[in-house]
C-alpha cells in the first residue's frame, strides 16, 4: 500500500498505532514525515537544549536525533523524555508525538529501556521511530509498532517531475540532468535541481555548486548582496540541504585558487558554523552568518594578494 495514504490516515487519527518509518539512507524520512506533521500543526519548531542535549520542538511534536545522544548523557536524556511524555497534549485532540531519528544506532540495552516507555506512555504519546535498518530494532519493539516502508520513487516518476522544468531543452541535455536526479530521493530536491539546470546554467551544476559559485563571485557584503544571501539561506533551509556545510567544505578544499592557509581558516570556520547551526534557535540566521563569513574570508584573500 502507498505509504502516503498510510501516513495521511494514521497521523490524523486519535488512536494511531506507534510507527516505524524505514527506508534507505538516501531517503530523508524525517522530511517526508514533517510534510504531514505540518498539516496537523504548522507552528514553527524551535531548538531546545538541556543537559547539553538538543532537540527540535513545537507544541505537538518533539524530534531527537539519536546519533547525537552520547552514552554519558543517557540518564539525562531519559529524564527529558519522561518530562515530555508524562503529560497530554493540550494544543489539540491528538496525542503528543515523539520522534526518534536514527534509531538503528541505538544499542539493545537502551532499546529495552525504551520498550518499557513505549508500553507505559502509549496513552499520552505517539512514538515514531525512523531507521534505515529495521533488523537493528529488537523484536519486542517491532511487534508493538506499525512498520511503514518508504520506497524511493521510480526513475519514470522522477523524469516526469523534472520534465516540467525542462520543456525547451534537447533530450541529450535532459539526459544529463536525468542521470543526476536518479540519485535524488526527495521530490523537492528533484524540482530544485531541475529548476537550476536549464541546459546552459553552470554546465549542469549541482545545487551545492550553484551556491558555491554565488559565494565565490560575491565581492562585498552590501545591502544588495545581503538580500541575496538571505534568499540563499532560505533556499538552503527550505530544501533541507543537510549536507550544506560538508559539500561547501569539499568545494573549498578542491579549489586550487585558494592557498592552504585560507583553506585551513575556512575549515575551522565551517566547523564552527555547523556547530552553531545545530545549536541555533534560528537556523536561517545561522546560515546567513556562515555565508557572510565565507565572503569576508575570500575578500581578505583577494585584498592580500
């Protein structure tokens, strides 16, 4: 059965079972899930922090990334979880939703501790686990959850999505773009990539190449460029370019026009920017600051020649 129909029905039900969303790593299951959660509660999510543990929160749902929970934080982590799930959701008639990303990386001991929580607090909370490997989850948990597999869309469907934005491009050029979108799983990424590549623009550059090119060609930060930086930042956040920092670092690292000292400075700055992004209450502002910092470093490099 189509996972979209399942999610549409279950998430809007007051008695929905707990869910496990599975699929390959290249499919961002959390983004797909959020599309449906936004229909339930469109309130903006904010970044919260306690005991040096970070999570995203809005009145209806809370999202934790299990990859960021250290073993030394487990006791504090479960204290936070119990605070969240011990009360009902007073914002609407549906249960509070607790989402645990990358649950495939949770060890068996912690899973058994979760199993007790899943059973005890099911009355107040809908639990959703996101994983790329179902067989990493213990059977007592699987037996109490509904498994929803999110499959990648077919190559034909991807071409259909992309073709809308490539109407006036010869097939030989379209085929270059098609080869790229076959590696993408998210519909918005396919649309975005297709919009950027009209057969002429930057020789079929990737999304990250486009952003890098704009940063490299920005000579100063003035009122006009600030507007464009805001647009780029919103675009990065809107299309959930989760590899933004890593991909830009690789672009800078492979840029032979930059000196080793500049690359080292950029490496340090990207590390700081990514850390600030994950801990920021305003992620778009964090991205803006990152881009502005890039521009300043590149301008310094140009002026010092």
